[in-house]
């Protein structure tokens, strides 16, 4: 994945800094726009992630790039005693904290400001780690994945939900039109940050999905790597484990 895909095309600032600013800026509109952009199907995808994680009956879960906490909240259904939602955007986390409080889940879910490439946890700490629509925002993809591998317990499960590109006609053509023309337009109309949804489209197109991402996971050391395309291939769930 190219590091040149950044929200603001600012060569003076790192991708991490730009992504943080972008999500702080769009945090208030993010949940509603996500429902519109994905036609609500992202809720179904997250339920599948929760089911996969729930199969191992985890006690400690880390949700990296948690955003406003949608997946972290859903993961409470696994019965885990400790769920940590980590993100670099304080704006997104504040929205998440409000949602968690309203659902009376503050004792279970903690929202933490943190960097995926420098996780503040000891080795082999979490039973399960998830990332939903966040790995493509890592400044250094392999470094972030290596950190996730480090803090995951042996035998633990790592589940990623990320956008991908359909490979079959006519879905491929339809996706390209929607992501390049419609998605940025929706972002410009409903968001005060005109660059954000153009970036999200471009970063999705540049992400090494499918077998390419599987190979990166294996390179890091993950085993039992599996990819499961969703909804004609517009998103993919990746499942992996640690020796």
C-alpha cells in the first residue's frame, strides 16, 4: 500500500497526523455517513466479525482503530470482561464514549487514545484483536500488524474487516463508479471536510486486499490465514491466528 495516499496531500506532515485530523474533523457525521455510504450493510459485516470472535469465548479484546466504537460495542455480546477500543482520533473516541455510556457498557469497554504501531500493552495480552475499516489507514502497515501480533495471545484470533474491490463483472465496474464518483460526492455534500471521502475512496483502491493481504499476514507470522469476501467482494473479512 502506498504511503502517498494521504487525506490532505501535505508533504510536511505524516500520514498519521493527517488521518488523525481528518477523523477528528468528520467524527460528528461519521456514523450517519457510514450507514448511507454502505446502505447499512456494514452492520451485517460487523455481526459476522462478532460471531467469529465469540467462537473462542474471549475474555480480553482489543479493537484497533475503533473509531466511534461500533464494533467494540457489538463485541460486548461475546461476554468478554475487558474490551478496549483504541484510536488515534480523540474526536471519534469522544463520540464513542457517549454511545458506550448510553448503553451502560462503561464498565466493560474502555476507549483509549493510542497508536496501532506502538500499542501500550504487554506481549500475549489479548485473546482477540479486531480492526474494522482501519488497517488501510496505518502509516506503516507491516509495523502495525507486527504490533498486533505481539500483543495477541498464542492461539488468539485476529479478525480484520476491510474494503476490497470486486473482481467479477458487472460488480467491479459498478464499484469503481460508485467509489470514484458517488462516494466523494456524498462526502462533499454532507461533510465539512471535502478531502476526507476522496481519501477514503483512494485508500480503499490502493489497499492490498485478498491474497495480497493474506501474504502480508503470513509474513508477519500469523497462521491459519483465511479471507472471506462479503457482498460481491466490496468488503472482506480476514481471520488469522498466532502460533
